[in-house]
């Protein structure tokens, strides 16, 4: 009998240990699965997994950080990130280990994401304070400090633009078009009688088609069967006659452009555009000229100035798209440009950008083509169409005096609804693109119903690719990169520590230029003045400080973070991480900087970079979260969680089972010894 009891006890102990090991393995798999979701920007999938883990590890502040990151990249939910990131930012681990379940601290970039969350909530004072705090002890070898300072400038821009709002009126398209799910990426024909858009359904995203008959929109038709598709496609643009549809789709680690034509009352099966458009890089959006001979599209291919740039391809005599040309540094910046659309007989370009005079995230800009065929300096269309969050995918009307777009509305029919809007003249005018000029330009609004026009007095385009302060510790050559207008005259003046002045001139034949010189000990001031072919001038400077201290030799204080997403994993994933579909708001980036991305397309900065880096754990699905989360099993990413609620997690039951088995073993051994002692007596 004693042997039976002993065997039963051992079985219980072994079972408890096995159960503990299995549970720990399941938790690790759940964490790895959530980390993979983050890498692929699937924040809705990651959120409940991290919430489940927090029930078990309520003192793990890395989970607070990840939960805040998920909210920050979920459209309509971004302000919910603040309490989570505030908690995480209070528990930063200088030796943070990414991707480890045992890591209980938060990384340093939690401060950056917290500042972004404050900015999106229009709390600019706290945003600026937190950006400053981040810069105070930042590792300049790891994080892009130039991006952080740019974000700080957007806070000042936002304040200014919100003080001078542009007058617009918008109208919800109603319950026929907008339902309880999100509708986005609206594209419309010139006569405003054919509308296509993307709707977020429960299990997939689908393209819908509606026509206006007798002034009323017909019930939208799901085009998935007609297009012959079985994956998520997204509307990109529609030809003026409403008969040619361009779409975007994520294909195994890259994004591509597809086309369908209306044949009678049926849309044709999708066709992939040729290799001059679609490459192994990320192509996220495309639109055609009125005559169908030019294609404007976005790509992060190697010819890009920054992440996603706008390119143009011309159709040849055989009907094939020819080699693509970059629109140049007047339109494209070192950050992302996306969602281009043409209006006003193709003489006006609307697009979204992260790198001009922005008030936060992506903003919508307008550029007009001059008589010489050159695009003008882009103008920010202003607040409230643009906000301190991501604003993109604005489909203009034929005349350019209004358009269609999607936004979150408290009084809407679902999450994102589709609206139409019109511009009107008001005393307040939008501000033109900044950084490329020395002073802010105010754009005049012409007549009622028009959008802002650029003033005649413009500055030439000149942008630094480094910080304005460079620290070095030797006389090794220092390289200063510039992006400037081709066919311009560049004059460089170097004032050395002994006040000696050296000057030189260069005629730029390309849009990129690198100035190299060997600094002397002390402080040297490098001033660059540019005069373009139109006689416009601008200037910028770099101060190079050579000291005896050990700084990274010959390097600017900021390094381009190749690991950034669009605001997804900051210095780790950044503004534009790749893989999976990107939904606007994404993409927040790290200093770092997703997406992504056209409103519901993939972010391009990191696009194509994630190949097999994703840590997708096989066999761990969202159901794992339900098994482990107890009362949170029926929650979705759209439900509201608070750090206080999540912090009430209790210890897992298998710890109690293990303790009970140990107690039983102790009791049996004690009883056996007691009986033995009784017999001896």
C-alpha cells in the first residue's frame, strides 16, 4: 500500500512539473506569435495576446510597452496608448533585450512613442517635453535624432496651422455606403456617379462598387467574385470615365499594383502591371493621367530619395509601361510620400507626405505644374483636413476644389466612414512646405471653391542629409550629403577655427551631392548657398566640431535607422515595417520611422525588408489568447483595456497544483517515518 501511495505521489509531482513546463512553453509561443504580429504590423492580432500574457505577468512592463504600441498603431484607438506608454516609460531598462518574454523592463524608445501619442492627442506641451526627455540620454548611434527633431517641429507647425484653419465643409455619404465596419480608400469617376471603395469585413477586406442613380447611391456590390481574387486587395484609383480600376495588394513580402476593367456590367479578372512598375521592392499606390498614357505610382525602390517616393512611367507605342522616373526632390523627401492623385486636367498633384511642412504623421499636399512643366513647391492643404495624426488618401474632384476621403467620426455609422468635402475661401490660409525655405510662406486662397495657390517668391530646394552639428575626434574626412535641385549653382564656404575662409563653387548636374573635407581641431562652419535655374536662392549650414573627446569618427550624431518602421517599432521597426496589410495610422515609426502606406496599403520604408525575419510561431493562434486570458477571452482589439484592469492578473493555477503535490509528498514521507518510529518503540 505504501508503494502505491508513493507511486501516486510521484505521478502527481511529475504531472505538475510537466504541466508547468508545457504551460511555460505555451506562454513563450504566445509571446513569439505576438512579436511576429508586431513585425508584420498586425496590431489587432497582437493586442489580445499581450493582454493575455499581462494577466499572468502583471509586473512585466515590456508588455505595457507592447500594448501601448498596438494601440498607437490602431486607427481610432491611438489615444488609448497614453496610459500604457506612461507606465512603460516609468520602467525603462537600459539593457533591454528585445524579443525576450523574461524581459520585464521597457526599451528606451517608449519615451518616443509616448511623445507621439501626446502629439496625436494634440497635447503638444507634453509631447515636446517628452521628446526633449528622449533626446537627453539618447544613444545617437542607435536612434535617428534628426527624425525626433522633425517630430518636434511638427508640434510647432500643428499649433500654427490649428490657429489658422482652412474652411471646408464635408458630408457623410450615408448609411447605404457606410456601415458598422470601416470603409476607406474611396475612388470616384469625374461625373461622381461611380464609386469604388474598400470595406473591412469580419474576416477579410473587400472592394465594393456603387453607382449613383437619380441622385442616390445603389447598394454596394462586393467585387471579390468578379475580380477573381482570394486575398485582400485595396482600391487605389479610378480612371476619369470610371471604367479602369487600379488596386494594391500585398504579395509575399512586397506590394504590387493590379488593374481591372469594366466590361459591360462586369469587372474583369485582375491583371498585374509589368516589371517597370512592379518590382521586388514595395509599390503601394498608383493613378493614371486622363489620357491613360502616364502612371504616377509610389515605390521604395533603390532610386528613391527616401522611403516611398512618387515615380512616373509613360506608356510606349506598344501599350506597355516604360521605365519609371523619380519626380525629384521638390516632391519627394527623405521620408515617405504616398497616395498621389491628379486633378485639374492633370496639372495638379495631390499626395500625402511625412517630410514636408507637416503637422504630424502623413499630411495631404498639393503641387501645381507650371508652364515649364515643373511641379511647384508642395502646399499643405491645411487643418482640419490635415491633423496631428496620419492623413492620406484624398481623392480630389475633377476641378480640385474638393474631394472624397475617409475618417473616423463620433456620429458616424461605423468606425471609418467615407465623406465628400469642398474647399471655400476663408481669412486663414494654409502654410507651404517647410524645411526647404528659410521663412514660412503663406499661400493665398483665390476664389471661393478653390484650394490655395503658391506665392511667386519661392526658395530653391536644398536639404541636408545629416544633422547641423557633427562631432568628430580626428582629421579624417567628413562627408556632408545634400539633396538639391539639378542644374543649380552651389557655393560652399568653410570658416575654419583660425577664421580662415575657404570657398568653392559646384554646378550640380544631379539632385544629390556630397561635400567632403578634413576638419581642423576646433569648430568649423560650413555654409552652403544654392541658386537654382530660376534664380531662386536658399542656404543651409553645418557646424563641424573636432575635439579630443572620443566621438564616433567622421559620423553625424544621427544615423539613418535602417531598422525603422513608420512608427511601428521605432528604432526597431519604425515608421514603416513590412509585411501584412497596413492600415492608416501606422504606421508611427521610431526614430526610427510604417507604414505605412496608403490608407490601407503597406508602408514602404521597411517594405520588403522583413522576408524571413518575422517570428511567426506555428500553431499559436488568437485562440491561444482565449485559452489563457480567462475573462478577456471574448475581447477584441477594439475593446477598451486599462493598465489598472490588466494589472489584476492572478498567478496561474499550475503553481498551486505544483505546491499541492509537494505538500502531499511531504505529508506522505512524514507519515511513513512516523509509523516507522512507532514500530521501533
